[in-house]
DNA sequence: ATACTTTGCGCAACCGATTGCGCATAGGAG
DNA sequence: CTCCTATGCGCAATCGGTTGCGCAAAGTAT
C-alpha cells in the first residue's frame, strides 16, 4: 500500500489557469468565467472574452480535471462492472456504452469480477473511493444499495433506485419457440443458464409461459442446466452430453446463449448427430461469432450495443437530474436471426416439401 | 461543453481527513502521516498511531483520490487505447492488463479509436487532460511523442521512449510454414494484413525470410491483402474471393489473423472447396472463437493475456522508476496450435498414409 | 451636481489532501 | 540549575481550479 521512497510527479504539466491569467494580465476569476461560460460570463466585455479564448487556444489551455473535480465534487468518471472483459457479450455492450459516455464528457473504468465473490463484494467500495459518479452493471446483480446511481444491463434488480435495461424475454421466447414449432419440432430440449447470470430466472419464466401458450411441452428430462464453472463453449458441451446420456429423444435444443449453443453443436457432432438435419439448435444473444460459426447459428439477437447506449445515456440523465422521476426499467426488443443451425424436423420433412414451408412463412 | 443549469455534487461524500482529525482532537497532519505511513510516521507515538488507525477504520475513512492526485500530481490512472473494444484480440489483451494494473493500485480508461484518424489524433490530448499517467496502445501506432510513458502491444514504434511488447514473428512464421511444409503443401497463398495494423509489415518480412529458408515460394499471384474497411470475417472472405478469381492453384492459405482465416473458410466453402481436405487454412492469434470455429482453426497463438500482463507491469515499472534504463522492446513467444483446418495436401495423401505421417512427426 | 444603475472585473475562501519547517515539552547530560 | 537533544505534534503553504460577494468606473436620470 505505502511507498517507501519518494515518487516523482507523473502528471504531464500543462499551462495552468494561473499562468494563463498572468499572461493575459487578468484574474483567474475572469479567465475561468470565460472558458467555462459560467455565471457572470455575460458581464464580461466581449473584447476580453475574445482575448481570453484566443490565448487559451494558443497556449492550449486545458483545465486540470482533478482540481475541477475536487472543487465541484464531480469526477466525470463512471464505472462499468462486467463478468469478464474478454467475452463477446460484455464487450458488445461496452462498445455501445463508450459512444454515449464519451459524448457526455465522461470516461469510465472497467472492472471484471469473474464471478468471484470477493471481487463482487469489494469493487463497489473500491470504485467509490475512486470517486466514480455512477455505475453500470452488465449481467451482474448488485446486492447492496449504493450511494450513486446504478444502471443494470440485463439485470433484474428490484433494489431501491437501480434502473434495469432489460430484454423483452417474452417476445424473445415467442420468436424462438414459434420458429421451432413452425419447423415441426415438438420434442424440444432446453439448456438453462447458470444461476449467477441475472437473466436465467427471467428468461426461463418467459419460456414456460410462452411454451404454454404455444402448446409446447417442457419435459424435465429434456431440460439441463449449465454448470457454474467452465469457460467458453465448454459448459454447453457438457450440458448437452448429459442430455444425450438420458436417452430421451429430441429434435431441437433451445440454448441459454450462443456460447452454450455452440457447445451443444460440438457435443452433438461428437455424438454423431448432424446439426441441423438431426437436431436444430437455437442460440441466444447473437454474439459476433454466431455468424461465423459453422453452421451459422440461428439465434435471438439481443441489441447489445443499443443496450449499452441506452444504459449510458440513462446514467448520464440520472447524473444530470437526480430528482427527476426515472423509469424503473427500460425494455428493449430482440430480433430473431435465422441462420443454418435450424431446419425442418425430420418427421415433417417426409410429408411436406421445403418450398411449401418457405412459402407458408 | 458548458452546463447552463447548476449541477449538484455527485460524488459520494465520505468522512474527510479534517473530520477524522477533529474527531480525534488531532491535526490533519498527524492523521495523514499515520494513514499514509509517510515520512515522520515513526516519530508519532504508538498510542496515537493506534487511535488514529482505529478511528479511521471505524469511520471508514478513505482518502479522496482527487485531492490526493491534485496535490501529489499522480492520478493513479492510466489509459489503454485499442482499435475496437468489441473485438476478441483487444479484449484478450485487456484481460491481462487488468490483473497487473489493479494489483498495482491503478485503474484504467479504455478508449477505442476504430481507425478513425480524428479520434487517433484527439485521444492523446484528451487523455492527458484527464491526467492519466501512462498509456498502453494495443495494435495501434502512436505517432506523436507523448509526455507520459507509453507501452505498445504488438506495436513496432521506433519512437523516443516507447517500449514495444512484440511477438517473435520469425518463430511464428517458422511454426506455421514448417507445419504446412510437413503436410506437403508447396503452393501456399498468403493473406496480408491491413496497412493500419502495426503487425502487418513485421510479420510479412518474417514470412518472406522464413519462406526463403524453408524453400517455400511466395507467388505474387497467390498473395492478397485485406481491404482496409470491413468488419469481422468479411475482409478475409472478400480477399479469398479475389484470390479464387485469379484461378491460380493453391492448397493452403496462411491468413493474417483468425478473423480473416474464418472469412477464408467461409469463402472457400461458398466456392465448393472443403477445408481442410481441399485447402488447409492457418490463422493467427488464437482468439477465443478459433477453438469453437468449425473446423477448429489451426493457428499461431499469440499469448495475448500475457502480453497484456507484461505491458501493464512494464508501464507500472516505468511509472515507478522513470530514470531506470528500459528495454526498448520485449519479445514474447508464439505457440502453434494444431486443430482441424489443416490436413495433408491432396497430392501427398495419395502416396503416403496418414498414419505414416503421424508417426513421422 | 448628486444619486442611482449598469458594466467589468478582482478578492479571497474553499474543495481535501500532503509536507517542509518549526514549536513545545520531557528527559538526560554536565 | 542550565543546556541540549529527542520526541510528539501542528502551522500554513500548496496543488489548480470555482464562485459568492463586493468594489470601482462609466453611464443615466433628475
């Protein structure tokens, strides 16, 4: 923690307000008012304003954010907490976040908790000590009440003032299940998410409801859950192997996310079943590699970038006007993306022709 | 830029040093010395030290980093600039960076320039105004001399004080080309990188040298370059289509990176050529999706996480002891990863049996 | 000429820490 | 009893901005 030897200053020294003021023969007050257009700005002579601005530009004056923050109690920094930075889901969201945030004059710290309880517990206060003004939690549930605004992406927090950006899971389930139904699948297996994923519960409930509406049966023997550990496609592969061991016939799998769908495809291939001819697989998320996967993954796209954008602009809004009434949650819509991991159920293929189906859609 | 309406403070108010001192009936000086173990610490009575620490713990005192930074001219923040945050390459590096940096007590800002010249030009000064103490550039060349330490990952900057973390491209080229040679490939096509990628030149020169050593011919008609625009696997697909149009026979492709290798596989499949039976494809990087791709990508792995870790710890080192002599570049080693996108050349398959080859390796 | 308003700008305190210097008090030496 | 040296701690300046209040000069009204 402590440094024994003295450490030299490391921040690049730029021209300060004081220097600029001295250069102009004016007070810091006046210069500050001009460059910030702060209250009193209009009472400064136009000539002076121009002189100040010209000099500021020439000397490349840029306010020291640390000093500004100290005085104004605003750091212009927020933080984003994600499960794992090297994963396509989080980074798609981050990409959307970045746009909005930088436009609003904010920078952000990223931290990834990797589902480690100690990190999840300690990060909030560590970030608070860094004076971040707000927090965006991506696919992560925040259990404590924080003294700063929190926006949760894909979160379902019912906590005090947290705003959730969430997908319309009912619509998503409908899109996927109706697609499978149209293709003639009736014995559908389900891969449920890990308990730590904040979407798991919500999505599963939506699936149950929609399956009921569509008359699709959900068989316990055809549902498996992703194991908590494991990285990449591995959990999906393992879950599918367990599924295959049960020896219960099925013609389609609705996976919790694209990673597990890819894992399922790997397991099916290893078991000698072709995708999509023997088994159709539907993923979820539409991460970048879903398109390049072979076969291309049919999946429910979450508008991840948009969710990031919305999260960031919502947070900025909350920072600007804290008192204003905020919606507790904001719904975004999924898009169904049909690629090559789904096909007509074998039983159906015998009775109808593909062209018939196509025109029927 | 400016805010018209007054904005309330947003930083969570914690107990300040002044309050803590008042609570203890001591001066700020003494309290500060105790909590920081700063010079003079030893001259404070042990009793007092204990009292201060106890009170600090009880009131949950945490120094205001803004004030500390202002005074000490150290923000404890560095920045990482990447081409695009939602891409597997950058995020693998980031994952390594995060570990080292947080351990060193630093947080970081991420910005992505997306190859936009305006962003590349403006980000450095924008970051400097944020008082970042150092910069890590990932696959991005920094053209100006910055007043802060810069470490470049996969960069080949010959600039003043920039430290480069680079792959041993000669070894990498050797691994890939020798693999293809062993499999009996002699007509090998090459997909060169985009001009904006800092690795393009270096790697190509290494390939030329190694190909010469191994007696592999590099035919201009069998080399294509990735187009500058395009996202994901698209550039690789387009480049491979161009290659196919030339009607020059080849049995293997060495792609610039995994993305373009996947694009190549897509294009080959579209052209009716099987990978690996008709054409072998070798990628580069070993991004996460290389393993889940179908066929699994044979590729040269860059130790991206390690490169991130090394970059971060090098930067921390530079911040701690600026005067110390620094190596201008640090070499890391590639690992060859053999998956299913490469196979014996067809011509060879007729004469030897696969088992023979296997045992011969 | 006097009084009041407007225009133009500066004084000085403050945000929350860090740190060189110096002032007391106590104990030991002579 | 005086002088000196530790020992223990505080004063006040400083980092680089922001802002409530106020002062002087110029302009306007009477």
